[in-house]
C-alpha cells in the first residue's frame, strides 16, 4: 500500500487530509510538526509528503532543505500545503526543490490530483531509468538537457520544470514569463526532441536526468572521462 506522510500542525486539517487519503486507499501517516515529520520520513519511507510551510521551530522550508540534503530522502516528492499563496513564497518553495504548491483550503480533488501526479511521475522516472525504483533524476541544473538536445538555455529551463510535472501557467510563474511564451518554447522543444506532446518530452528529459553523472555530456570546459 502506498504511504503518504502528512506534516501539518493544525489538527483539523491534518485529520481531514488523513481521512481523504485513506478513503482513496492510501496509507496515511501524520506528524504534528517538522521535527516529528523528519523522524517519520526516516521510519516510514513515504512515497509522497504533504507538508505545511508555516510551523513552529522547524518549518516546511527547513524540512525540505533537510530532505534534499540526505541521499535516502532527496528524491521523495514534497507537496507544500499552506495558507501562504504569494508568488514569492511559491517561488522559494520551488527553488528549494518542492514538487508542488497548494494553497489552503485546497479542494479534495485538487489534493488528490496533486498526489496522483507525483506518484505517476515517480513511476515514469523509474521507467526512464530502466529498472523498478531506478535512479532519481537530478533536477539541480538544466544544463544536461541543453547539451543532450541542443536546446537554448531558456528552453532547457522550461523542459526541466515540465519534467517535474508543472503546468504551463506554473512554469510561467516560476520563470517569470507569459504562458504564451511557455507554449512557444514547448513547440521548439517538441521539434528538437522529435516528440508531439509533453508526456513524451518528459520521458526523454527524465532519461537524460536519470543518467549517472559519468554518462552525461561534459560541461563546458570539462574534459570527457577517459
């Protein structure tokens, strides 16, 4: 059974989320703050984490920083669920490596859709890696995509976020560009990758991002390995 961890200091919100997830057949475990949440992550190895941002002492951003620093937890998808909906807060979460950002009170179908999307994306990543539970992709830089597919730096940035499941409006918000501009970039990306839709482009991107570092094209100024 798929395990989802809920890190939320508001008891009512926490229990509502647990009920919603359990009714959908997930195994939902909870934590009342960031410190307990980090401990539950290590104990439960959840498939997805729903995490509030505004919590005392260890907040959601610090939880995410800690998870991304540790090899065993770096690839776990994290969905921020918070009352803070300002774009600057969303951008900070994304820059730290959050996989999605929902504003409370989020609708039931919105929460479930975000969880399903992360689970489906993880399955696609494993498939792209060529084995069950394969390598986690490295989303730290768009450069491998730029080099592998002959993309412009901006096109590579767009593809990097699309490969993480972001919609066109979300990509536009993160990168500070109009949605129409995102669509134009995607058209160029599809042409260069020889694909017809974002799902096919995502699989091509994940294939590159899941490769061991030694198998990637060398960065500018580097010599290829012997």
